[in-house]
C-alpha cells in the first residue's frame, strides 16, 4: 500500500516559511519558499528548537535542543559548511516527532589547499557568528540561553566533541579499514581535525556575560541563531 504524502503549512517568526513534507519513510522536512540558510533568511538552531517545543513534550524538546546543539558543535569542529536547515529532518513515530540522525555532513579540512580556513563559515551561526574562527566559549553560552539549555551542559558537550572528534574519525576509519584506510582523504581528515580541534579549544576559554532577565520594557530582538 502506497504511503500518502502529507504537506502542512508552517509559519516561522510570523511569516509563511514553506511546507512540511512527509515522505514514504515518515521523515518530515521543511520546504522553504526562499533562502534556507540562516544568512539567507532561513531558520537557525533556536528556531528549530522552538518548533520542536510546539510539537513535543518538554523532556523530548530538551533532547531535540541537545541534538541541534551537538550537531552545530560538530559542524564547527570539523569545518562543515553545509549544515543548513534542509540538512535537518524530523522522523514521525506514531504520534511523536523526533529529529532524524544527522546526514549530508562534509568537512573541508582534508582540502586545505582548496579552502581558506581563516575565513571558512558555517551555514548556521553561533550567536550571530558564522566564521568558525570567530566563535568563542561565550558564544556557545549565549546560544545555550536561546536554546533554553544550561550553559554548563552546553560547555561540556562542546568540549567533549572538541576533544574526541579526531579519535572518533580514527575509530570509524579503523572499523572500515578495508574500504577507506588507504585513502589520502581519510588520513588528512583525522590529522587536520585533530590540529584544528586543538586550536579551536583555546577559543572556548572566552566566557560570556552573566545571563540577565530582560526588563519589561525591553523590546524582543530577532534571533541570531
């Protein structure tokens, strides 16, 4: 029996953003009317987390926010420029919606002669910053505020990814040694992730200002993430 394709309108920040589309496997994705990258007007992590809070229980929504936060941290560490909104999907399980596993992730680190890492940028910003080399620990803390995540938890997740990313790639290559161990790109990926993760780890020591409650008269500002 053929599955039905569901299309639902979705509105973000008071404007029509596009359609929610469910495919034959129950995966839900957003088809945007215009730019889907944050810099082109597409949603950022805080908007995606807010969407999940509308359709999930509080506990599940916290897990979704953690998923988005860790995905952004991973993309930051490996210099992955393609982590835009179209590369996040939602799986429907009966009446539940959960973020799909990450996919379509690519790193430019094996190709330092093709990309200028000093100016490489992500598709989604961390506290308004797109360039990998500009993001600090303070920016991750402020992103945590927008995702309604504890700052210390965010710091722990980011540091854990920074410390373990290169070893995780090395383990994956070892597990599939027959296919990839002899490829130049595999060795270059591990070596360069290790080098740049160590360098980025120094940026995490820059703290953010203490979180403050907005005054009643303060006007809301548009999200940067």
